[in-house]
C-alpha cells in the first residue's frame, strides 16, 4: 500500500504572504520608490519581522566620501506608533526627533509634506529639514519616487557647493536606511519642510 503524505502551510505564513502580495500598509504612511530601470526588486514591498528589524539596524550604510553627519543614527529607538516601520515618513519623523525637531503625526504621504501649510516650506536646502519629493519625481537621477505617494527624506548635511546629503528609508531599499548625495542643481528643484 502506497503511503501519501500531505503538507500544509501554517496559517501565519498564508496571511503574511497575502499581506505582502496585497501591499497592505496604512495609507497615511505610504511612500516609496520605483527604480528607474523598473527592476521588480525595487517595487515589491516586504513586511519586516522583528528578527529582520534587528538585522536591518545592524547593517549601517557607509557615509559617502567627504561627508559627515552631525549626530549618529540610533534607529533601534525609532517609534512605530505614528508612521509605519521602514516607510520614508517613519524615517524622517524619527530622525528629526533625534535633533529635537518635530513634525506632526499626520503629515500624510511623503509627497504631501511639501503642501503642509502649518510648516515653513522653501526651495532653498535647509540643514536638518525634511525634503519632499512629488509623486513620480526623479530622485537624484537614480530612481523615481512612488507615482502615487511620493517620497520624503532627511537633510543630513549641505556642502558649500550646494550639494546635499540625505538619509532615507523605504520598503524598496535593501537596508533599513541609506544615504544619497544630490547635486546643487538637483537640490534646488526640491521642497524643504522646516520642522518645529
């Protein structure tokens, strides 16, 4: 007699898979990126588990050559109460807090931050401000902000030539956060939101 075995998926695995496939995130926290080259890896969001949180926070990106930041990043202390983990809004809200700078818990999606009339908005790069990218806007010639939600990042440093260093997070990045340098020309085309 032939013995037949059946394998079943755990209910948790099935639900997790459906959430990933369904791209289920709170709408107030959605913001992300689309790779200009349209590689699938850049557009498929993942839902991190607590163990992934630890490994992500241990993978600190290297600062670009000739750049420094004013305060070390302590992402292990970042709150997930107001914005969803590993979203660009979560990153900027918490990174600003490390400098004693505050943004509202209801700023909306990354692209909406530049429209918030409760804050000073300028097109002149400002140190330790939020930089908001319109939906679909090209970010540093390397990738495109989410076409629906836009993107927001934190200005870590400004060089005398007008170039800026930003830190940012998002589900499309392979690490918890990364740094990106924008030229003076690129930086002048953006909107900076001054926190309180």
